[in-house]
């Protein structure tokens, strides 16, 4: 470094009072061959157990060195007093657009995947996101949308009329071919929202599990609602566990907190027992007592508990009259009613992945989980309530979701880890101030304490500010032939 650059560095350091500052010494933007060093941070890597003050060197989107040595670099981040962690991986993010991505970036997320419902067709979805993604992105091959295509329904009709039409045998075989097509185009497993397709009988669901086993891909399942099982929550879980055991398919049960409610402890015990019997099954949860989905979906057929519903667009609690009106127009609704006791117990469980189930931001409105899931875990449940250690919480957000996918998705072998040779997806946060700020009525609020987020080595959050016109996200696809 010449004297001019050294002097410029010293002047810049004196201009800012925050410890965490990004200094562009040569290039104002990330360019090929540029190096970045992160100095003096508390480097925490749940995969290896590393937990020490160290310096990290990044080049060409990869971590090239971790050491006590001070690295000379084109760009320097002073992370004194901050935690330097692998970027957070969200397996369950419906907000696959730049606005929603930025709110997740402000929550420390570097990879956001649409795996519960998925998409169809898969190839155009990947193509349209290329070069336009703030975060790393990927999708499953979606059963509900492929089902709609099988029935020649418009894609927007997948949650309504197409969900109520049973398939004949030829249609069922066509459905499987469409799902296979999506998997061949890189779809990360198969997404199934069974509660949203009530006409899908058990034979249809079993055949999708058989396809998943044949493809060597996991099934990501939103189970049947208890309303379709005579009020029994355990029956839907037994269905998917038995399908996985019979076929050998890998299974991921989404949001056990919202699907199982007060039966979540029994459900987790069932999942753990199945795992001991050799079933490849995992699950996830998010740290909120309210869920969210589309009011026009089959989930709300014959619904009577109107008071627990909150209309996202206005914040109002619903009545029978407003419920009936909004069902005709369609839109997002928040579902209150779960207990914080159960919520907190699930967060403490070591084998549950954290995933947001974040929904898209529309006119600045969403569910707070879309912007605050990870900071809420680290702020409330780690720092304030001490239900988890910091390392335990980080594992749920980084290495656990990476390992869930890496057998099917080679790119995930380089993510969720802060080690030499790994992708430079990195989140740098203040453990003393991190907290969520998004609420049910004001969800469009960035979390506090997230200072820097790098996606493939490129900053998308800089000094606590989410950047606007930066799109370093890369496609995450399943390997062909898995």
C-alpha cells in the first residue's frame, strides 16, 4: 500500500465513529480479482466450532485465508466488536423479488430458497432471476403449480379451483412428468403444499414421494391441515412419515410450529423416532406465534374463527362479513393464536432448522417474519432470554440448512461455513444490539445490528444500510442425476 492510500485510509477511519466501517481503498465496486479483508472480528463457524478473534481474506467471491495475520486488501472491513458468521440460509422464503430480498439481507440472509411450494415451470423461473437477484436463489419443482398445469388451469388458479379437481390416471402420470421436468431443470427436490390441494388423494401424494425417491431428491411438505383429517394433527404427519419410510424418499416437514400447534412436542418426538429408524427426515420453525397465507386458499374452507385473522393490507381483525368479502378478492392474511410457551420451546430444540416462511412484500406490507426472523432469534432468544447459545443459534441458520441440502445440491457444500475455500457469503453483526424491528402492522422495518452482509464476496449491506442496485445472487440448483 503506498503512502497516499495509507493516509487516505487513516483519514477515512477518523471520519466515522462506528467501529464497523467499509473502506474502498482502490475500487468503488467489487471487481474480478479484488480482495477484501475483514479485520478483528469474532469469527464464529458452527461447522468447525471456530470461535476466536481473527482476520478473514476474500478474493473472487471465496474465502482464501483466516488468520491472526493482518491482510492487505483492496477493501477493508473493521469488524472489531462484531461477530463474523456464515451468511444465513433460509430454506423457506416465498418473497423471491428484489424488495423482499433486501429485507432479508437486512436480517442477515445470504441465500433464500423457495422450497415449500416451489414453482412450475422451473427453467424460466431460474432464467428470469439471473443477474437480478440480491441473494442466492433456488426453488423446488412445485407439485401445486404442476398440478394446475396438468389441469390446464392458469398458474394463479393453483390455490383455488385447480386444488379441488381430482386427477384421473392419465393426468396423474402427466403430473409426475411435469414435476420430473422441473427437477431435471435444476429444481431442488419437490415442493408439496398438500393442505392447498385437498383433491390430491393419498395415491397421488404417495406417487410423488415415489418420484422423489427415484430422482434422489427430498420432498418439502406442508402437510394436510387437521381440518381435512377430522381435527387430527398427527394423522397428516403419519401420512408423510409413512410415505417417506415406504419409498425411501428424503422428507423435510416445513414449519412444524404452525402445522402442529399444541401437538408440536409429540410431532417432534415422532420425527426423531422415525430418524432413529433410518428415515431421512428434518423439520424447521420460525419465531412467531402467528402464521400467514392466502385467504382464498383451501385452508380457509368452512372457516369460523374469524377473530384470529388479521388482514395484511389494513391491519384489521376480521369478522364474518369482512372474511367473506376478502375471500372473494384474495390476498394475504395473518393467523394469530399459537402460544409463546410452545413457540419458545421449539426454538430451543437443537435439531430444528430456522426458516422464515417469509411472504412477499406488497406495497410495503407483509408478515414480520419476512424481515426479522433471524435477528429475533439472535436478539430475543439468544441475548435477552438466553434460550440458546450464540453458536447453537448460528448452527440452525447456517450449517444445518446447508447440510440438509448438500447431498442433492453440490453448491451447498460451499455454503453455511466460514472456512478457507468456502463461498464468501458472510454476515457481520453486533451481538449486543441485534434485534428485529418488524411488527405485524409495520413489517417493512430492517433489523438492528446487522452491519455488513456479503453475498459471494459482494456487500449487499454496508455499515448497517441495505444497498439498492446490487445483484450478486447466484442460482442454486440440484445436481443432475442425483
